C-alpha cells in the first residue's frame, strides 16, 4: 500500500495488518478500551496470554486545549502486542476532534476510533461519549468531518444503542452507513442501562444487517461458550471484550480453542494467583505509595473477584485490604489450590451503586 508522504507511511503496516485481520477467516477478537485499566502495562501482560487480535487505546480526551496524552500515546508508540492498534478519541468539538485525528495519524495506528458509548456520568454530562447519542445531528456532523480527516488509516466507531431509548438506534444506523466507516463496534445496551441490564444482542444483529462494514459485538462476553453464542446470534464479524478479559486473561485463547472444536483449558487456582501477582508487578510503580498501588489493583480485582467464589467474601475482604501483604493474603486464601477455575461471573448480591462489579459485566 503506497501513501503520498512519509507521515502516511507510518500507518502503512498497521493498516495492512488491520486489513489482513478483517480478511482472514474466523472472528476478530478485540480488547476493549477501559480508562485507567487497559493501559500499556496491561497490554504487555496480555501478550503472555495470547491476547487479542486488535487493541484499542484508552480514550484521548479531546477539547479545544487538549494535547495527546503521553501515557496513552505510549501504548501506540511502544505497542508491545505485535497486533494493530486503534486510537480512541472522546469529545464533542468538531474542530478539536479533527485536529486530534490528524495528529494521531502521525503515529503507527491502524485506525482512529470515535467513542460514542462511554456511560460514565462525568463524560455524558459533558455531551461526550454516550452523551452524544442524544444528538443524532451532531453525531452526523462529527462523523462527516472525521471521515474527511481520517485518510491515512481506518476510521472506526464504538457506540451504544442509545442514551436512554434503544429506539433511537434506528436513526443512527443510516448515519453510520452514510459516512462509510470501516468498522463499527456495538455495545448492546443504552447509556442509561450502564452494565446492569441484559445485553440486547438483537440490536447488534440489526447493525450487522444494516452496515456494509464489519461489526464487532460488545457486552457481557463472559466465557468461550457465551462468545460462540453471541457470534451465532448476532452474525458479528467478531467480539470486543473488556471486563471479561480482565477477569480471565486466558479468555481469548479459550475462545479460539472452543471455536476450533478443541478442549478449553481452564487455569488452576494457583495460576490465577500467579496472574494477580504478575498483574500487580505490571501495573504498579515503586515510586507510587503502596496504598495507591493497592487501590489501583482493586480496579482489576473488582472484575476478577466475580469469578472467584459465589458468596462475595473475596470482594468484601479484598476491598478492605490496605497493604500489599493484606491484599495477597486475601488472594492466597481463595486461590492457593489446584482446582480448575472457569472464572465465569457468579450472580452476586451487590449494592445498586456497585456498578464496577455489576452482575452483568
């Protein structure tokens, strides 16, 4: 693939890898972007578990005075995965999004991705992320401007099916199709549903029917068996997995095994414990106070804990640990064994405000 200038040549290899990925048989497996969670150290660790086919960065916050955030940009410039990367943006100012998209194309990315799905109130109250789904006309304008600006790599979109009414999704599908995006990822819930409702896979199936581009299904991919079911129900080109991959980094490998008709290899308790130790070393930094390191680990263990035991005792004890010693004592008490662990989420009784560890992640 030839490009008219050296800057465009930076993206030539990632774009070709993206195109090869979409052309090959079998579903595409992508790692979802999760702010302050799926960062460069986490990517590096995921490569040891076979990892995803396609990686999405944490979102670059885009506004009039924004610059490319260096820690997130390092995921692109130091990409340890050997797989193509999509750089995600979040914002609502068209000029700023266009400027940022052009800046991102100076780096080795396969795609620029627009976030239309983040359900965090701090985001949607600023009419960004999922908040944009309240304004189809503005989304139309943003996509038109970005389609013109993204010329050196692919242009992709990650969306939910509406803000508080899934019925609006029928308005958005023609908008997505109109702007010839190269890949659409659909999380089958509204913004208002957060992570607690069942996923509306029928809406993802509608997107697959309506779009000329490939569609990835996102939402509640909890196991290899569930992954196959979602692919069959939706007809999607592949899956985007976030929380499930944090809970079970073996999941990408397990999905490939299951789809190939091979036995799915389950980790033993001690292997899960080793993963937690490796995760701690990967995502924490010695210069950061231990209390903050422990707090960062709890972001990951909130997801993993759902697959450890059915009573919630692991989550309860883990969340009260204040030191590294206390944290790993809790982990060892539940995982120092050789029993196979499916790591599928249990239906725990959780507080209504406990969104991060919700039963329908």
